[in-house]
C-alpha cells in the first residue's frame, strides 16, 4: 500500500451498506453497526477497505469494535492505523474483545487482558456466550482494557 492511496475518514450515511458488507465478509459481530460511530479507510477508487468503531454499551462501557480489513488489503498496517486513529479520539477506559491469538497485537496499544473477576456484566456475558458457542474447536475470547 502506498499511504497516498488510502483515505482515512469518519464514515458518512452513504457508507452504511459498505460497512455492513465488510463486517459480514470478515465474519465478525454484525450487530450495532451505526455508521456514525465508524472510522473508515477507502482506496483510491472509493472502495471501503477497512473500518472500526467505538461502540457504547448500556452499562456505560465503551468498546473498540468492528475492526475489519478486506482480505485483499491485509498485512499492510491498515488495522493498526484505524485503531490508532480511533484511540486518539476515544475516552478511557476502553474495552475490546478478540480471539486470544490477537492479544499481542492489541497489547502493543496498551490493552491488557482482563481476568474473569475484572469483567463488567456485559463483557462477562459476551465472553461466556462466545466461549460456549464460538470456540468449541479451540481458542477463546479475550476481553482486554486500555486504561
Ligand atoms: C485482524 C485484522 C483486522 C488485521 O488487519 P491488518 O490490516 O492485516 O493488520 P495490520 O497489517 O495492521 O497488522 C497488525 C498486526 O496484527 C497481526 N495480525 C494480523 N492478523 C493476525 C492474526 N490472525 N493472528 C495474530 N496476529 C495477527 C499482524 O502480524 C501485525 O503485527 P505487527 O504489528 O507486529 O506487524 C484482519 O486480519 C481482519 O479483518 N480479520 C478478520 C476480522 C477480525 O478478526 N477482526 C478483529 C476482531 S478483534
């Protein structure tokens, strides 16, 4: 990727369908995809190539979520850039959930994996459900926090 080929910007209403399509393509949580919370990266032709959001939960927590990079555009630092930009504008503490193998990646931004006793009710519920239904063939869902 040449940096000048990619534009990073807050999403607009007309990006909503492309955000949903990218999130579905990479098979992450397709719920709560309000475009107004998203930061997106688009290629020169306008194609949406990466996205991410800061998602508020009813219990008052904030989550770095929906980090997705189109398969054709991976391994070029796009996720890192989307995350850095979202973190720059977000309050703390900030939570996230990820497959355990991605922990080292998020640790580079200062996120720390939480022990079960540190989880809020929302993240306790999500971790329990994910580990029951999504990780039956190995791995687990980690909850991390940046203070
Ligand atoms: C995970 C994902 C967002 C990474 O996007 P990317 O643009 O390729 O990532 P970057 O090029 O910015 O690389 C970031 C780092 O993540 C690491 N990484 C990427 N995928 C990884 C994986 N599956 N397991 C472990 N590390 C991984 C890279 O090695 C890189 O490490 P570095 O900082 O030491 O160079 C992308 O593969 C994706 O969209 N996956 C499907 C959706 C998903 O899992 N999202 C995350 C939900 S928590």
